[in-house]
C-alpha cells in the first residue's frame, strides 16, 4: 500500500496549486486537497495499487476542483458586486510558484480564467501551466484527445484576448509598489496619478458584506482621488499598511487593531500600475487570521459563516 504520509508533503503544493488556480479560493482549494487525500487514503487502504501517487493526486484533485467550480459558478452568479479571487499572500519561494510563471497566479489572470468553462479551465491549466501532455490530460478529465484539443483551442483563444500584461522584473514591480504605498500614506494625489496608467481600473470586492463600489473606478486622476479618500477614511480607523506579495504580485495588506480588513494587489506593466484589485469581503480574508471591521465596529474572527 502506498504510504501517503510519506508523499503528503511533496504532493500537497502541486495539489493546492491546481485547486487554487481552478477555484480562485484558498478555503475551497484547501477543502479539495483534503478531500483528495482522503480519497487517496481510501483507495490505498482498500487495495488499489497507486503506481504513480502524483498522477493519482493530480487526477483526483482536478476532478474534485471541476465539480467544486461548477457549484461555485452558481454562487458567483448571485454574488453581490465584482468577484475577485481570495488573496493568497506569497513570498515567491513556494513550490507552487517555482514550477510555473508567477503571472498565472495573479488575481488578474484568475479573473480571466473565470471566462472559461470548468473543463476548459482544467485543460488549459494542465496543458499551459503544468505542462501535461494530451495523453495524460485525457485520462484526468475523461475526454477524448480530440475533445481536449478543442477545449484547449477555445480556452487559449479566450485567455489570449484578455490576458493581462505584467512587468517582467519583480524588482521593478516592487519598487513601483513601494512608491505607491508611500504616496497612499501621504495622500499625494499628484504622485499617485504619476504612478497610475491613464486607463487604470480600481476593482473592489466587498461581497455585499463590506462597503465597496460595485462599478470599477477608471482613469488615473479619478483613481488617485478615490485612493486618497480611502486613506483619509483609513486614518479615522487608525489602520496600518503592510507591503506584501499577493498571488505573486506586489500588494498592500490593511490592518486595524482587530485584524486584516483588506488586501489590494497591483497589476503592473510598462512601469505603471494598470489595475488594482482590492478585496475587503471578510469571508475572503479569514484564512489570513483575525479579520477586523472596516466600518470601525467590533472585530470579526475566523470561523464566521461563509
């Protein structure tokens, strides 16, 4: 029988990487990985010969993620305001990021993947990101090779039409983000406008549980003024700002004394900030620890209903 305790630590990064890119949710990805390990253990304990634990883990994780995404699509159709993926704070050293390019983890890229069907998303990720061949993919998604190739063609066309641009240098992105954070702290509208692309877009995800604009703010001056207003509001709450990496991109985590109240990721290209994704939905922040109340009331803690 395969000793899953031995392979658990080596397989988990791959399984989580697949599940998170499929679902855009840390909590749901963790559930999928846990369920996949339970199924692997059940199969091994009942005598199933698992010749390749990695192939078995990838197959089970992908199929569970497809089912979970189909269910999530129904919930997202009723979602209040813009939907953004749950922020995953990264250091850049995670195995899930070393194996693939970081841009496939960004919130902007995950939003693009939302345009795909669950099967298209699975085939695209397995082929484009994780470099599986079509023979392997057909076994995982239980479709013919011809069907998989068709799914891949449609998915690639859809992604390429919407794929965001990224600054190639992590150092350049981080330097720009640090300048942005300083400008935010001081409320310097002129400096903020200089750092923003002319057609920059600010997206906020409150999920109906925190105050967030349901229509993106567009344009460098408009976004700069909006950000300055957010900083003034934050000053009244005595928030503190922390430079972080969000989904492999530079970002800012905002904290009150009670806990985190928001995480913003910056999409950088051509040495300007092209988009900002701000998640303040408390349900999407619970995996980061205690969650504060952005309205200035009592704090929230992990364990609240999702």
